[in-house]
C-alpha cells in the first residue's frame, strides 16, 4: 500500500504557470567570459501547504552568451512569485528554467537561501551549462 503525501498535487501546474516575460538585451562582449551576479535580498513566495509567506535571498550568477537579462523586466518577473504557492525547490528550479530559457547563458547558477521555517533553513541551488569552456 502506497503512503499518499498530503503534498501530492500541490505543484503540478508550476512548470506550466504563466509568468511575466524576462526581457533581454544584446551582449556586445561575447568574446569574453565574464560573470554577472544578481542579488534579490527580499524574494517572497507562499508556502503551498500553510499559506504563510516564505522569505529568501536569491542569488544568480551567470556568464552571458549572446544576451543579458534586462533588470526591470526581471524584477517584475521576481515579484510575480509573491502570491504564488511554491516549494523552495520548485521556486529555484522554475527561476532557473525561465532565466536560462530567456537568455541562453554559457553558464548559470541560481541559489535560493530561504529563511528558517520550523527551525530549518533551506538552501537550494541549481546549475546550467558548463563553467569550464
């Protein structure tokens, strides 16, 4: 007999969820590998189980390819998570998917450092591409 989790079905739509478009601009230094770091110290989302807010710092490091992320649109994208019920792991991976889908970087790392909830602090990170070329 399978033990059904009370979390089952809470995140089924996350990959299909419509979010604001992340806009880009052309990288004119494509011949160089350089790293861009974006820090979002006040990221918020909602716990899908309790409905309570989760707070985190999101740090994105990336080596751009042909495109860089436009910051105003990225801020609007990040703010769209404020009312979204999403697990920490899914938030980081969804941000990674959308970010890399928009700019196709040579390499990227998204790290979410979530404040303690229930006495447990969670850090989730995801990487894309190969940093060594």
